[in-house]
């Protein structure tokens, strides 16, 4: 009896089971918030480095902070402003698309991976409760953060692409608040939008 096809099928199934899976989005419970609602905050992401910082908050219907103000528009769409421009971000299973933005989102155990283009800049980031690592096309930057307790990650942000050609390095910290401490089990795409808006990308 030939066992090769059977063994190949078992191997394929095992590999598929170990592969990262595209994340499911978690839209708000209703398209429009209840009267008087829609501005509540359930999570936030704060990043600081070199004496500068940025905090972006989010809830079921809104993501807001410096340079971003998006509201849920129904059917997986988020509309509003990013960096002063009107935008529409579409969130589908494992995919975020918008102006100069195309990101693939996967979950692999206790981490989320974010790969693609964000506002025209390439990135590859993996984040979880115990750390964040990634590369960013903007400035040729890499970031390596590890758990520093109290829902905070800290580490080094290094960039090789400064205009003067001199590499730079600084210490940075990323703090999760509210339900963001549960990453990767967080509201999506809200958490992703907040994280990328808070990081120096």
C-alpha cells in the first residue's frame, strides 16, 4: 500500500494548522452609536521617544488622537481625517485598505503581525503583550521593544536613513491602556489604527 499521498496530506494539514491566520475584524455592535454615545474610550496606545510622545485612543465607533480622527461608517468602513486629509479605510478579514494603504493582518498565537504599506510607507511589525519588533521604510528604522512591566514595552528605535547620513538611536516606550492590554485579543481594526498612528512611522 502506498502511504506517500496520505503522509503528504497529513503534513500539509499540520503546516496549515501552524500557519498564522488572517484576523477577524470586530465591528461595533451597531452601525451608529446610541444617542449620546460614540465617543467612549475603551483602549489607548501611547508611544514616547526622545522627549516626544503621542497617545491615540479608541472605542467601538471611533479612533482619535494627534493626526487621526476616524469614525465607523458601516460595512467595515472607517471615515474621517488622517494627517489633515479626508480618508476612507476599509477593514475586511485580514486586510486594511485605503489611500496609499494596504496592510495584511495575521494572528500567530499571542502576537499580531502587520505587513504592507501605511500612508505610502512600507512596514513589517509584530506586536504582542510581551514585545514589539519591526522595520519601517520611513528613515530605514527598526524598533525592538520588550516588556517593562505595567503594560509597558520599552527598547530601542534606530534609524539609518537620516538626511545627513548619520544613524540615530533612541530609547522608546509603548504603553497600552484599557482593552489594549489584551493584545492580540483587542478591537480590530481600532487597535491597529491606534498603534500605527502612535508609532513614529
